[in-house]
């Protein structure tokens, strides 16, 4: 019985060690991701850069940041400052659909957007044949 307990204690120690190593290596990444607030810091944090104009950097948590180009407008004709404004009020900017997601009506209006309290979750997927019947709040940027 003594050998069984020794093996069990050894297994526990190995699992505890693995958990500690995983925690040590993931904690700095979480802290680093919390400091990402623009395209450049996203790139520095190791985000995936999409080759398009303007360039876009995406993080594993789904947030994305579009490269700001001084004095230019992106292909949709929307000022790159909209992304910055959206992020300042805590939103997630969708450059393709020109909307700021995850913000309140007051925050939306403070950045010059139009708040839609019941947008379709499938509004950005023209090929969707079936969509759940659920409202999604979003801020449409002009």
C-alpha cells in the first residue's frame, strides 16, 4: 500500500508542476492582451495581421484593430478615427460593417453613431439562410 501512495503523491506533484508552468506562461500573455488598445500594440502582442487595406490585427479573443493611416480614409469611406472612438468607449470596431459593437446607447451617440437596439445577428452575413430570432445591440457609425 505504501508504494501506491507514493505513486499517487508523485502523480499529484507532476500534475501540480504542469499546472504551475502553464499558469506562469499564460499569466503574462493575459496581462499583455489587456494592454492592447490599438493596431500597433496588437502587433506587438503577437496578433495576427491580415493583409488588407488598411491592415487589420486580430487577437485570439476575437478583438481586432485596424491600422490608422494619417489623413486617409479606408475603402468604405469611413474615417479611421471611428475605430479609435469606438475603442475609447469600450466597443469592438467592425471595419467591414462600419459599426461599434458592445456599447450602450449613450456611448454610441457620444461618438456620433446611431444606436440599433434590435439588429439581426445575421445582418453581416448575406448568405445566411437561417438566423436565430434574437436582438443584438449595435452602434452604426456614419
